[in-house]
C-alpha cells in the first residue's frame, strides 16, 4: 500500500487514473488505496476468493486481453496514454 501511495504522489502525469492488477494477498492492501482516488483494482486469480478488487481476471492471458481492450478503447477515444514507469525505465 505504501508503494502505491508513493508512486501516485510522485506521478508527473496528471490527472492520475491508476489501474492496479494483483495476484496475491499482498496486493489486497493496495486495492483500497487505488479505489480511494478513483482508480480500478483487479484481482488476477483463477479461483474465487474474497477480494476487495473491483473485478476479477481468471488468468494472465485474460489479463493481457483486458489490458489490450482497455488501451484500444481509450486510444480510439483520442486519449493519450503516458506511463511514468516508461519514463523511469528509460532514464534510470
């Protein structure tokens, strides 16, 4: 949860619309933080388990498809997609 808070605070892209996908119990701590600022949290798991995520994806392949569909939708609506993580990895 602290890492998510830190990354959101340090983001140079505004406004911030976080999407957090996680596959284990540690990720559950981050889901409410992302949701509190209007983002979405997704649990990647093939079994039904209790989660505070907004939605569930059953596999890595399903996650890839969901992400591709999401990108297709926002780019078709003329939205630009920037990634602080891309900028970070290119410069550090």
